[in-house]
C-alpha cells in the first residue's frame, strides 16, 4: 500500500504540518526536528509513488541551483566543517514545502484545518502578549524581558526576542484565515479590532524590523487582495492602527524611548562608532551604527571572496580579523544582520543573484498588477503567500541569520501554500 493511501500515515503528516508553526514558540530544535521528519516522509513519498517529476518544477530547479552554489561555497571554505554542517541538509526545507503542497492537493480540506489552528493559536499568542504588557507577567508566569534599560514584551517566547518576528511573518496567514474560513460571526468592527491588537502586539515587542514588515504587509494586502471587502477592512484598520499606536507610543515612555529616541540616535549619531585606532568612522549610518559596522565588515569579506564567499556561517569567525573589520570595535556578530549582505559575504555573488532575482520577480509582477490593473494574482491565497515571501526577501530591514533553522522553517512554510495557490483559479479559493 502506498504512503498516500495509508490513512494513518497520511493523518500523521497532517498533524506534523499543523504542529510545526505552533512548535516555533519552543525554539529551533523541535520545529526543525519535525520538519526533518517530514522531509524523510517526502523522500519516501517520491520513491514509492514515482513522483520524480516534482524535481522538474521551476521551484525545484531554482532551489537546486541555489543549493549547489551554497554547497560549493561550503566545500571551498577555510572552515569547511562549520560551513558543511550548517547547509548540507538544507534541502530538507524545500522537501517540507513540497510535502505541504502535496498534502493540500490530496485533501484541500486540510487548508481549513491548518488555517483554523493558526488563527486560534495566533489569537492566543496576541492575548498572552497583551496580558504580559498589562500585568508584567504572561499566562505562563514569564515576566517582561529587560534588555539594557528597555522593557520588551516577549509573551510565550520568554527570554527570546522573537515575538514580533513570529507574528509579523505569519500575519498574512492570520488575515487569510478570516475570509477563507468564512467566519460570519465577525463583524467589521471586531475584525478591525483584531487586526489592530495584532499590530499592537508586534509594536509592544519593540522589534523595529518586525514593525516595518507588519506595515509593509498591511500596505501590500490593502492594495492587492482580490476580496474588496477585506481590502476596505485593512484600510480602516490602518487608520485605527495609526491612531492607537501613536497614542500608545506617546503615552508610554519605554516605547517612546525604544521606538523613537533610540532609533533616531542610532541612525544619526555616527560618533558612536568606536575605533581602536586612527581609522575614520563611516560617514553614513545604515539602520544603526552597529549594523553599519557589520555591513562594512561583511562587504570587506566579500571583496576577498567574490564568487563563492568565505563559506556559510563564517562571518562570525572572520569578522574579528582586522583586515576586514578595519579597526571597528563592534564589527563582530554571529551574522551581518542583512540577508543579502550575508549571502555576498558567506556564499558569494551567485547565491546573492539567485535570491535577488526571486525578489525582483515578485516585485515586478506586483508592480504590473498595480499599474495595469490586470491582476497577476490568481486568488487571495496567492496574494497572502506572495506577501509572506516578499517580507522574507525584503532587503531594507535588518534580518536574522539566513541559514538559521528557526527562520528557515518560517521562510519555507508559506512556499507549499504558494505552490498550491498558483495551481488554482479564483473560483477554487476565495
């Protein structure tokens, strides 16, 4: 009996996929373990059902080229052990995306299960974060996290500063859930309220990159969603969010200091860049003075390894080399805090061009849709998953480690839904 016809195994796959986005709140180990198990199931599915044609798809071809490039980079790395270990099994993320796609194709009703689960779990995460903000403790007894002198709402993530990133990247799932599930009990004011408190939870996390991604998502979805009523609701929500978030920031000294004062000082106060010799501090600050040092150091490493970089996860080693840091005291970190600069530094120009091409592809067709009023998008699931991919690829905000397992689970989770959405027309998915 094939895997697809085995009801028990099929149900297990569904359960694993549903659990993975929830398990992200536990840290990187459990979601990566579950995802790796689904990758093994995908391989069995391919071999037992002769589904080799999947490797002829555009997504598979692009991913295989990218994987080959970063593998070459790892092989030529001076720290080959660290580099190979970090990316050798990177293909598991693509296999997970393919498995999500196949499961939805086999049983489209699975969409209802997973969107319902994500919706209620995200509402729980939001409420837990708001409780922590109001009472200084969340439902699990975790206190507000203190970073330097700032209070940071972390909610269910405890001491990990991931609440904002998690919520902002899953927001298109949250929004799509309402009109896909056709929840009639929700009136417009209540839906606007839920979207507003969702944004406020991201704001309270103090993660400025996440706030920017949330704003970008709201703008993108308000323009491109096919459902006109939902577009109107988002526009109304943006108005309410502007008033409520402004009021909250101005009335809360901690938020005002973190979001406004600290951001201003870090962006415009280049004098804070410390040097251990007579080198001249950079005249232009990108995001913050510390980010600027990371970027300059990473680009110096890139200049020395243009085609295949220094090897995945080697920035943390080479950034202490004065040939690259040029005397900047805060040049070192585990990664350069920008995906594109990290790719240039660690895996070279070819990997950068592949990811940049994908970004340009989505931006180009979105632009055509906006200008010509002829939609590139086939349905609202297509719109929402494109939004997820775009905020993953967005280059103009600080970002996490491109090869971080936790982030890659989030990066590749929408891809399976995207692959399904482009196979369906407007009549199949609202």
